[in-house]
C-alpha cells in the first residue's frame, strides 16, 4: 500500500506543478494583453496633477459626508455636504483621465470574467459564478 500512496503523491505533485505552470503562463498572457496594458497606461495617467487634486478633494469631502451621514437628516449641514459630495464625485469621475481608466478597467474585467466563465463551464455547467453574467 505504501508504494501506491507514493505513486499518487508523485502524480499529484506532477499535476500540481503542471497546473502552476499553466497558471503562470495564463497570467503572463493576460499581462501582455492589450486590455491589461491599457489599464496600466491609464493607471499611470491618474498621477496627473489635476486628477490628483480632484481625488484629494473628493476624499476630503467624502470623509465629511460620512461623518455627517452618521446623524442622518438631523445634521444641519446634511444637504450642503451631500451636494458638495455629489459635485466632487461627478468632477472626479467625469474627468477624461479617470473616465479612460474606468473604461480600460471595465474592458479588462470583462475579459477576465469571460475567461473565468469559460473555465467554469468547461469543468461543469453546475458551477455558479454569481458576479459574472452568463
């Protein structure tokens, strides 16, 4: 019996090594894809001075909004802070650089989701991926 266990362990280790190698290859394929490179380029562009200022302003007003939100409609500054929060959020997320980043990220995520879905259905139709639409 001991030799059978050794055999299974050796086969299991070889299979694990093969799967790890395939995983590494898949990761490298994704990292060399146009979608991933577009995300990295857009991410680099987020260091733009204007975007950085908008991001800091948004984070600052977001902190204030979360503090005011604790008290709900009873806080005297709620409406003003809500309006400022919405304005800061719109200013940040409609900026062309941020918009380009979000679009690139969504495109890459779509590719990852399609790959994950294909892997899951190849294994079994029974596998449920709740966050990925079929």
